C-alpha cells in the first residue's frame, strides 16, 4: 500500500487487562442500586475465551472498586480464587488478576465471577439529589466512554473486546440500560404499578449484539416513556424517555426526525441491528451533547429548544449505530474512525435529505472554527501531538486529555476528500456500504480500514483507482500537525488540512451578509443603527451561529453595539445554547484579548458574570453541564476575570459531572 508505513498494532495503551490472551464474550451483571450510600453493589460474571494456549489468569481493569471475592466456575461449581490487585495508576486504575485453576488452550472458555461494589466517588457515575432534577426525584447515570467502564465493573476496558450482556438491576426508581428491556414492559404503568421512589423493582435487560465495554450504560430516575411512530415495514421501535415535566417537549422535539433519519440511514448503509432506538433526555449536568449508548442514546436537555433546530445531534448519535457501535475503533489511537466516519455520514445524510450540497457544505465549514480553536489550544499547551488524527498514546495517557474536534473534523474531512478523489458521493456510496458490511461487529485499526479501502477500489476500479489512492497525502492526514500544513503556505489563513478543502458556501454567505452589516456599523452612533429583530428571522439556528462566529473573526465591536446586538435578537436570553455561547464569545472578545494589559470594561465584567450565571443555572435553576458550552464560558470568563471564574466554579463544582469537573479545573489551572 503506497505511502503508508504499516506499523504493527501496539495494542491498547489504556488497559492493563490481558485482552490479547483471553477475552470476554459475555457479561452477566447483577446490581443493587443503593441510593443512600451512593454505590452499586453486586457482581459480574464474565464468560471468556482463550486466544492462545497456556492462559493461566484473567486480568481485568478495576478503578476505585471494592472487590469482595472472585470465583471461577469448575465443573459447574464456583471455586473461590485468590485474586490480587495491582497498584493504583491514576488513569488506568488497578489490574485485578484472577488465577485460573488450569491453563487454557486456544478457544477454550471459562466463567469468572467477581463480587464487588463501586465507590461513592466514581468517575463513571453521577448521583443527583432531589434538587438537581426537574421532577424532584433522585437520579443516577453513567458515562463510560472512553475509559470509565472500569469504575463501574471489573472489565477488560478496551474497545477491542466486544461482548454481549444481560443485567438484573434492583432499584426504587426506574432503570434504563443500553440494551433491550426484558421486564417489566417499557410501556404501561411506570415502575410496574409500584410506588416510584419507594418500592424496590428488579429490571432485566439483554444486549444480544456484541458491544465494547464503553457502551455499557445505566440510568435510573423518574423516567417515563413515549413512543414515536414507526414507518411502515420497519420492525424496530423508537421513542423517548424523560422526566414527566419534560416528556411532552422531548417527544415534540425528536418524534418527527428520529424515525425518518433512522429509515434513511438504513437505505444507505443497511439494517439497524439494535432493534430499539430510544433517546433518554438526561439531567442537565450530562457533560456531552449526546452519547450513542446502544438502544438508548443519552441526550443533553439543551437540545430541547422548541424548534427542532438541534436534532442533528440525534442524527449524529444514531449514525454511531453503524460507525462506532457496529464498526468499532480498536483503541484510542483509532478513535477518529468512530467520530470522523459518523460526522461524515451525519452530514452526508443532510445532503441526501435536502438533495443539495448547501447543507452539507455549511456543516463542514461550520466545524472549522472549533477545530482551529482546539488546535490553537494544544499549541498553547505544548501538546501539538493532539493535532494529529492518529495519536500514538503512551501507556497510561488519558485519552480525555486529547478529546476535541480533531477526530471529528479532520476525520470527516479526510473521508470527504476521499469521496471527492474517488468520484463523488454516488460513486462512494457502494464503498461505504461494503465497508460497513465488511467490518460490522469488529474492532479495527486505521490500517485495517485502509487495507479494505485499497482492496475495495482496486477490485472496483483497478490500477487507476489505486493510483488515485496513492496520491493521497496519507502521512499529512494521519500524522500531520498544523505547522506541517503551513510550512510552505503563503496564504494568511491557517491551513487546517494537508489539502485545501472546498465547500458549498450558499448558506454561509447569507449569514455573513448580516455579519458584514454589523461590522460596518461599528463607527456609527448607536441611535443611527437600523437593525431589526426581523434580520435574523430568515436565518436558521446554525446560520445564526455562523453569523456570530463570523463576527468573532472581525475586530471586537464597541460594547454599545454588542449590547444592542444581544438585546435586539434576544441572544443574551435565548434557549438555544449554541447561539448563546457564541454571543457571549462575541461579547467578551475585546476584553479577553486585552485583559493582560487593560482593565476589562464594566460591560465585559457584567457579561462574564451573566454568562457564568447562565452556566451554573442562576437564571432558572438549570445547570448547563454540557462541556461544549460550560468549558469555553469558564475559559473566556477566566480571561476577563480569573478570580470570578475560580470563585463561581468553586461554589458550584459539586453540581458538575466528575469528568466536567476534572476538565474545567484543568482549564482554570492552565496558562
Ligand atoms: N461518543 C461521543 C461522545 C464522547 C466521545 C464521549 C468521547 C466520551 C468520549 C458522541 O457521539 C459525540 O460525539 N457527541 C457530541 C455530539 C456532536 C458531535 C453532534 C457532543 O457531545 O458534543
Ligand atoms: Zn460521536
């Protein structure tokens, strides 16, 4: 294969398990949810299969778990095993080794049971008290990606290992999992007719499709269900779960698009394998926009804008059913395969549905700002490696430190670039289908993806196509950093990829037109401005974001103008968090660039406070825990008034999810 060096797979640097010797194929989970102690206690039973001869032990990842006992099944009897726990690694946790009574041969299986409980300070779980949810009941939810499943259960916590699972969970509040409910039924009286919050009920779940451990998920709380209509001929079911106060709004927001997108996606890439596609509207502290837990996407409540303008997040998560949950990256080095492919497909679905490049081009173009910001941040922190698509992790490095737009944007642009080189969307589609067919159910490396790419196109196009593939700057795309892309460039715009990408700019131009009017208004007195509320009526929510982002590329507007902008268009109060975030960035632009040398204006200080109040829920009691919004606001506020940012964070940090808490602390401590 032309220009790529094929380095041998170094394996997963984030696990201490011996998954290459022996691997879990099935997990049986039994948990009791103890709401008082804030722990899960119970057991997991692994069915494992040896991958080579002479395997004498099973090594699992365990982080902050209290292990009570381990046992191995011998002749249908549980025989206690003398397990050992290695020393604690701050990122990887501890290695839990369970010796086997006799060495296994390749293909032989064994059952290992570990009884344990989680710790109240568990990175994978957030426990919420009554004041932190809309219905005033407690709630609990997990987030295992990328490497937190080990806090929930002793597992081989690598995406290379795929397992089916079944679970039996007892709780006084309804339990949801990333699997298919066996009992009690999802519809009908909630909580099996028993009193929610008081009576213990056992929920059983089964996930018959093999999934990586990072997709094991649980949520418990006062969640109720409403189904969506399923198109004729489809056998899957789809619907939404939310606390009763949000159920109607949630149903309205997602009911139209979810079944439509799911059906369209099936047309392009083949059958939806998970049978159920439900959305759970999470408590506000959920740190992501969405998380593609199989059968049950977790979604931030900030998507409930009342105008369906943020459903693209759902499209993204359901696309993961094929790219990520079907074809899985082998380990963190290849994470871009999940997010890059998903982002490419999510945007290509827009092209299919609208029949025009305008929407797809707009989405690609819109992703560049976040990419540039993240790349700049890595440069500032001396971490330009994280600008690479394929990052070679060191043993024990935390992939969350590298989490950002690079795998999404550089990844999806690489696929888009390939699509262009190989003949456009229509010629590319059969290849995508073949890729999905070939690797669904497997965990793969970048090299395996590439091997199939070359294989497919040489079979379906011969030497001519192979030559086109060889013309791709593989090293630049996979290993390149921003400095490499700009070495020989004399353009004043920073190049973010090894080649210049072109997108349809129709929708962007409309947004920029309004931006130019504001830009040109800077020298006018405020009374002379002739902007109208109606200016933004014709712009979609993403165009509004683009309009504001365009202003970010200009010199800061005078405070008087920014204030007028925020009030006239309702941007300082809008429910649309995407719009509101960029508005605050515009409003704080001047102050954050001059804060080192100049005292920020009263307006900037007031705006920083206002923005922080929004994040910590001072306005309406609802926290904005999604990291996409809270992290940049804390960063901007810190640039304007470091003491204020610190003080607000310290006062509210307990309300944030443990992952968000960790990353905001790091942001506030960074130079
Ligand atoms: N799988 C990711 C979220 C994730 C990635 C969690 C890595 C932990 C580690 C999810 O699919 C995602 O990409 N969410 C985005 C949504 C967006 C790109 C539409 C988010 O949360 O912003
Ligand atoms: Zn994703």
